[in-house]
């Protein structure tokens, strides 16, 4: 029947408003009940889940969202993330610092009473798949703000002065539409002036970006993320209030990531020492993908039982993506 991990997972999915995960866990509880001979309980749970799913398929009014219009619509993508910091597996010091910056905004009035302002501009750097973009989404979710992801392919052009004009539109929007603005792969905008692409328009683009960052006095949160910190122009670092460095997860963190992704399975029999040995070099994104692959294999081929071998094989398969690079 229902175990503690399933209950915890259901609470987390409810807090994150992840209805699909909530219902998936409920289905696994029904399956466990059926196996335990509790047919009536299993049927009742299954009936409730089916009814909820049927209701969800009925047409409903879309949730209102701040939608960029005009030229701005091609420069940013708006969303309302449901993820929270509690849903993330971060190094303890990084988690502490992120919670501090969220608290600064949640209690901004207390700071302003003392002539202080919450920090708003942050630089996140580290390998791909380590949680930088998800952090931006979690901060937006914690603060109840929209997340505006900058579409760099729409911002950067080869025409003189045009990129600066588009950047101005974005920074003007920060004043009119408070939110969390994410410049992912910011090195495309702020590469060092000594780099090989040091041509006139690249210089102007960098200069404009630095100027807009410096002059910004909105109440929006600005997050820049990069996989290549060393490519950034040194002048950009002093434009940010804080910098955060991400790394691939430790063995203990990797275990937490996997466990968080597999709440519908009993994990007591998993040989975690063997699994942790297979996690070396994998990012959080890799671990999430491997967990999902293992879950599918368990459901389709192993009667919904997740074994050490199934999970280990999925991790090995994921690792081959990087060995082929």
C-alpha cells in the first residue's frame, strides 16, 4: 500500500501544482493496492483519477498571462513557472544564497525602510544542464512573477545599431512589466572584446548591453546565464550584484535528483552505491533524462518495478551521449 515516499511525492507535486505527476502517483498507489488484494480501494482511486482526467479535458478559459506585444513579442518569451527552489537539488551553499535573494524581494519593504534595495542582477555560470535556467524559473515561481526569456536569435542582428535598439526595447519593458528576465547564453551578447569576433558591431552590442545593465533602475530581476564564463568580457562582472557558480552534482546530490524523479517507485532495494558510481560526470539534466528512461523501461518491461540494473543501464546509456562528443 501507500508508502512514505509516495505521500511525500504527492505533497510535493500538489505544492508545485504538478497535476499530472500527482495523478500518476495516485495510479501507482491504486496498482499497489490491487497487488495487495485491496481491490475496492484500488477501484475507488482509479475511478477518481479517471473522473479528474475527464474533467481536465473539458474546455476551460486560459489563465491570463502578461503577453509581450508588437516587436517585443519576437524578442522575449513569457511564462509563469510553477517550479520552486524546494523542487531543485542544489549544493547547500547555493541553495542558501538563492533563498536569501528571494527573501530580499519578499521583504523588500523592510529593506527600503532602512534605505536599502533588494539585489536584482545576477550572473549564473557553469556547465550545461546544471540548473541555471531552472533557477531563473524557480525565482520567478517563488516571487509570483512572470519569467521573460530573451530570444537572442531575435535580438542579435548583423545590421549596425539594430541590436542596441532591440536591447533598449527589452530594458524599457523591464520598467513597464515587472518580472524575471533571463538572458541565457549571455556570452553571445557579452563576449570579451579581445575575442576573435571583435568586430565593430560586436563592440557596439557589448557596449550597449553594459550600458543598459548599468543604467537599469527597474524593479525587475535580471538573470544572465552562461556555460562559458571565461568568454565574458571582464567589464560585465561589476554590472551584477552577485554571481553564482554551478557544478555537476555530487554523488549525494545525484541520488536526490534521481529519487525526486522516481517517486512512484519503491526505491528501498536500489543499490545506491552502484548507482552513484554511474552518475559521475552527468549533469542534473542528464540524471533527469536517465530517470525518465528508467521509469519507462520499468513500466513497459518489468511490471512497474524499478530495479538497480534498469536504472544503472539508463545512466550508462545517458553517459554514452557525452563519450560520443
